[in-house]
C-alpha cells in the first residue's frame, strides 16, 4: 500500500471511529463550522458496525472501501477538512479546505506532508480525508493565477490557524495589491506597531496560506528578498510572474 493510500485509509478510519461514536456525544455532533447536528441526521444504526469492521486493521484495509466511506461521510457532512494536491509551475502544493474556505496551502518540498495533516487534525479537526474534488475552486483560481489570468483571489479563506498578531500582519499582507511590494517594517507600521518588524517577519514566515495570502510581496527595506517558506527561488518566480522588478 502506498503512502497516499495509507493516508486515505487512516483518514477513513478516523471518520469510521466518529461514526461509531468515539469521542462524540451520542446526542449531537458538531463540525468545524461550529454547527451542531442531531445524531439522527448523521447516524445510520448499521453503518458504524460496517465501517468499524472495514477499517479495524489499516494494513489490510481496501482502498475502494475508503473511497466508499468518503462518499458516505461527505453525504452526511462528517468531513470537516478535505485535502488534495495541486500541480503548479513551482511544484506540487498540498491544499486543505473546510466549510469556511481554504485553511492550508503547503509547499510539499519544504514541509512534511504528514506533519501538515497532523497539525490540521490537532488544531482544526481530526475528521480529515483526501477529497480532491472539494478543491475545485482553489485549484481553478491558483491555476489562473499562474497562467497570468488572475490578479485577485476570490476564494473564501478559513483563518482558523492564524491568531493574534499573526492575523493582524497577514490581514495587512492580504491587502497588498498584485504587482506591488511592501517591507517588513512597512507591514509592522500598518499594524500600528512600527517597532515590530521582527514579529511581523515571524508572522509572515508562519503564513499557512502562502501565495493566496501574498507574503511573497514583502521584502526587506533595502529591496533584498528576505525569507520565504517555499524557498527564495519560488519568491523570485512569484514576483517576476507579477511583473515586479528591482528586488535584489
């Protein structure tokens, strides 16, 4: 079984556990959107037994069964996070979305994919499954951006992973127009904390939704690139794609 298949089966097993009642109230079930649903809306008395049996052992779990579970879980609203891969000119991206919107976009060559999924399961919801079809809008907009046909992203974002001052910094960053740049100091000033350029840099470095929240548009005051989670070669590519020149 490939690593991808193992991830899908593991996610399916988590949902099977949820359906079987593990860790969730018997009377209500809630999702990442905070909504509470009556158990009768999401439970089939025969389903937990079938799924628990199907996913009792990961090593022998058939992938088609995981696919069937995915369809059933989506129908019942039990998938809080759907993830998949998006191919781009700078490499493959791992994207994850919730009911609120895109929550994570990860450079797969810089970040451990298992670690990203674990972070999502710990901080957002353990009910996470691979479901590339749920990423149609983010995929389309990202492809349009790289093709030069899109300057502004219209997709909804889920800011669940961005808290406190990091959110202030990234909200300022999200307002930097296509083809323009700011500096770490400029972003700090815009948040009302002009001496916090280092903290602003830390927030930008921890951006969970790069490209869409355009932290690549923030440079040092001297015009040099500074840092970038996806690598400086990607930052250069994105800036050139947007027609930015003059950076060191």
